[in-house]
């Protein structure tokens, strides 16, 4: 692993277990946890191969598997990967630092049709690695494949920086929305969902 992520340096002890418990409780209460998956499903052909980068507890991956896709989930936090494996056995989950992502070295050589980066992942990567993270994700996606990134706009990573980092990483910004259910983008939106694409 490279530099410590903000998930490690900027959260309190026990945060990972709190996060696991939170999403297990939400699932038990019947909360809608599949909004990101619905958007990704609309962007790709049936039966696509999808990278869930920063998969956390695996909820997006699981919802995509339910929709017939093959998903590999990756997260730097072993506790979250353990929870994902326990709660969602239909997906494949790996521990890896997104800034150094090399899935062929872990037996996943086939490129992905798309990648999803949900759950404020970009706000939790190690400071200064945002461009590296996007470049490593892009390297795993087929030409013309989408990379969809969502995070809160109050998390210290301006969307202008995302756009600049994406272009430097070889991705083309294509669309931006204020929510995962495609509400129109506005400059004062509290959340940004950006569709990037690896050029063909």
C-alpha cells in the first residue's frame, strides 16, 4: 500500500465497523441502496464486466450482480472487504490501494466495460493521489467505457479539480448531474455525479 488514505487518517477508531453496521442496518430497514447501480446499469450493455472502485461494503456491486453483471469490487480497507464478502457472496472482492491498482497482478487480467466510484471515494483517497487513482482506474477500463464518479461537493475536492485530474488521467468528462437519479447539475449542488469516458 502507498500513502495512507484519508479513510485511515481522517476518521476515528472504529469508523470502519460503524460504516459496516450502518449499511447493514439500512439494508435491514429496506432502504434503497441501489441508486448508483441503476445508473450504471443504464450505461452499459447487459452482462457487462464492471469495476466497483472503492466498493466499501459491496452494496453497489451486489445490486449490479442482481442485474446480471459481473463485478469486481476493490477497497483499501480489509474490514470493509471482509464485510462485503460476508454479505454479498455473488461478487468478487479484493483489497487494493486504488492509487496503485494492478488487478492483473491479482488474477483479474480482463479489462472492464465500466467503472463506478461511488460513496465519496475520491474524498477519502490519500491527499495528492486523486489523479493517480483516476489513471489507475482508467487503465482497467476498455476504450469507450464509462467511469462514473460521485461525491459530495463539500468534501474538499472541487469538481474543477476532478475534471482536470480526469483529463490528465486520459478520461473525457461527458456529463454531470446533481444526484445519482440524474437531477440537473447546478453550481450550488451538494453532490456531483460525473460521467467520464475513456476515449475509444
